C-alpha cells in the first residue's frame, strides 16, 4: 500500500502454523467437525492454485491514504474505453491527492449499476478490460467490490440452478412462502421471495434486495469455496482492499433476523485467515449499513475480521450538526469511538453511490431529528427510500440526495461562497477523524444532484450517479469561478494538509473537546511524539468564539491550511474566533511552510 504500514500480520512462524488450525475451526463451526478436514483439503487446493509473491508490505495505512469512490465510467470521452478515460483523468488531476481508487462494480451486470453481477471474473466490455483496470493500478492501490451476498438472475450460476443442474441445486435458497418471516430484518420495502418457474415446478427464492439479485446459499460449502476462489482471483488482479458488500445479510436461518448471525462472522473470519496466510497486504472492508453497535462488531476482536468498517453513522450526524448549527450529538458520538486494535480503523465517508443511511443513527438521534433530516432532504429536491418493518409498517431508511444539495438548498438565494464553505466544513470534519477517508467522486468534483437521472431510470439512487463528460468536466475545473473548481481546489488543500501531517494517522489518537456547541473540535495525535493538530470546525452561519485549555506546551499554533500563526495565552490556553463554517487545523510548533498556497 501507499501507506506506512501501521497494522501488520506477524511474520512469526508459530502464528502462520496456527492459521491452518484457525481455518479448520471456522469450517467446523460452519459445517460440522466431520466435514472440516475434507473441506480444508479442497480449500488448500484452491489456495495452491494462486501464486502470490512474498509480501513486502502488510496492509498498513497512514495519513497519506485517501480512497476515491467512483464508477468505472464516471468520466467519459468519445471513442475511448471509460476505464482508460478514468486512468488518464486521475493521473492528470489526482496524483498525490488520492492513494486508492475504489472502482465500483465493473463486472458484467444486469441491474443496480453493477451490483447485480452476471460474471464475477470478467470486466464489462462496455468499460474496458482487465488491462485497463491494471493500468489504473499501476499508479494507485485498487479497491474491488466483492458483491457476494447475491448474484444476478442472469448469471450462469442461477441459470443452471433454474435448469435444476445437480451441481447448482443448493446454491440458492428456496423457501415455502407460507413460512413465518416476521423476524427477518428487511432493508427494502420489496418482497423477500421471488417466484421462478423450474422443471419440477415453481420455487420461491430468497431475494433480499431485488428480484434480480438472488441470494447465495452459504449453508452449501461449495458456495463458500467458490467465493474464496473469487477473492483470491481479485487479489491476483491487483486488489489491495476488498469491500464486502451487504455482508450483514450473508447467512440465512429461519426464525432469526438473518442479519449479523454468528455464521456470517465465521465466514468473514475465514476470509481473513486465508488472506492473512497468502496475501497479508490485502485488507477487508465490511459494508454494513446498520446501527452503529452492529456495524463495529465487524472488527471482531481487532485481529480476526475486517481491518476497516464503513463509519455509517457519520454522514447523517454531520448533516444533522450543520442543519441545526449544533455539534453536540456528533461530538458525543465521536468521543465514544474507539478501535479494538492497531490493526483496525474506520473508513470515514459522507457520500457514496448509495444514499445517506438513517438506520445507523436510530440509536443516536431522536426520532424527531431523523424526521427533520427526511423533511429537509425532500425540501432540497431529494427523495426518501423506505423499508418494511416487522409490524407491517414502513419507515425511511435512506435519503437519496447529492451531499452538496443535502447541505444546500438548490433553490435558495444564497451566495455560492457560503454554500461551498458549508460543504467544505462537512468534508473537513470527515477528514479530521480517526480513519481512512473515502471520497465519492461527485463530492470531490463539486457535483450537484441529477433529478433527470431518476426520471430516466425510475431509481432514486440515480440522483447521485450522473456520468460526466471529460472535456466539459475539465473546462469547469479550469474555471476558478465554477462550483467544481471551487470545491476541488478546497478539497485538494485539505487532502494535502492531511497527508503532510503525521497527527492524522488513521490509527492514531483523537480527543473530542467540549466548548462552543456550534464548533466541532477534535485534537488529533499520532501514536508517536510528533506534534498534535487541533481541528476546529464551525457548523453554523454565525461567527463563533472558542477557547480551549490544552495539556500541551503551546506557545503558538499554525493553521496548516492557511499558514496563519496564532499566539496562545499564558497557561496553555488557546482562544480563536471562527468565521461562519470556517475550518482551522492548528499545529504546534508552527509549520515550516504554507500548505494552503
């Protein structure tokens, strides 16, 4: 990785000898002790089919790491494969700003903008080839999606199941529709089962997310072994991060919620044990849009599951803080964050190809606050996706809106400078927290929403998935008065400042400071003795004074974003006045140069 390698897998021979035992234990827990040895032998044969060079890196991250989240055809140009266009654009504009590119599913797909995968081992010919993917990987690390909860109804696997091919007879989950599903957690307001006609008669098959996304049956070990082969294939194609999509729903057991089951955690632990053995430079990232306590459970004990988890509570909490000009809920939550080990951290983000999830804050914000977020999103031109509850009611689970628009009313008569300041204050909060930042392309490029896309596709999430013409995009980026240029230049300043200061160690320390309720203040420090950074973010439209008593030998502080030097009062007391939505990242001793220049 491009980071400094803060977490690692031990090279101690004893640990490696025990990994085989760990793998057998997980296989035994999932499928029974009687089958574990035979399954291990099959798994070993799969692993032996891949030949990875000895790792000189072991998957660490540093403050220089930042992940761009983008579609393979996010930027388009005539007569050029979109992945090649993306490679050229990122090399020209993002060199030194982004360490990793998360290319959203680039496999052949039948729906959901890539998340209904037809062939996991291929690149969609409309996007390019594996050579084009690896061309991007020659300059940055790569993050691939492992869309392994479900596969497309058009996939060869499911088509063979429909033909009652004995080899695929148990790859999917057929259930009597009269079964009591009242305990099953539903992430959508859609039927849980979909009817398919088969040679022996109709079957009702488990489809958590849509009738084109057929859930795989991990109770069949053949499925699990095939997916492990797939993950190793992705590693062979250059993946340094593997995003486990919708992983919370992986294992089904009637009579349970079918989320976060112990078997799901065993599967992830098995993935981790295999990768630690053969590709320790690869990190797992779990994508679980669920309440915060359930989400962070995917760290496991800090050593045996995901190295990173998506910090899903962050987007709605930042949005709520800025809408209310009150950072207290965000501060309380951020103060509660902790990492179970120095081999784990958060993937912090505000926007993604999906919407702004509400479930992660249902135990953090009151119902009235969530209703306010729903109302504000709709007032700003956004949409709201619903989910079905066990009692037959429906409730909002996701705001479908571009994050810039979620913060700024597109119809408001407000200076663009104020809107950009508001947006950048939100982004700065995300960048300041412990973790690795994940930055959606439309946020980095200053996009607004695309309601016309929803009209075209009928899908709410399309509002934040517009594709961009490279020539037009570059014209706007070269115009200093354009929204894109204003946002991109400000974002670049934040990223350079963050990358240059070791206090932003993704596995470092953070202490949230109390004071002015309209200021989110966090003291960041690396795990060594390097200087700390006091990060101040005004979440309001009004100037805000703030004063802090710091346990630091503070004589003066430099804003690493602007180079401004502030004097501290005697007694280690720092007092500043922040303009509306102003961000200050203050370091001591003074920085040697103006990073904002």
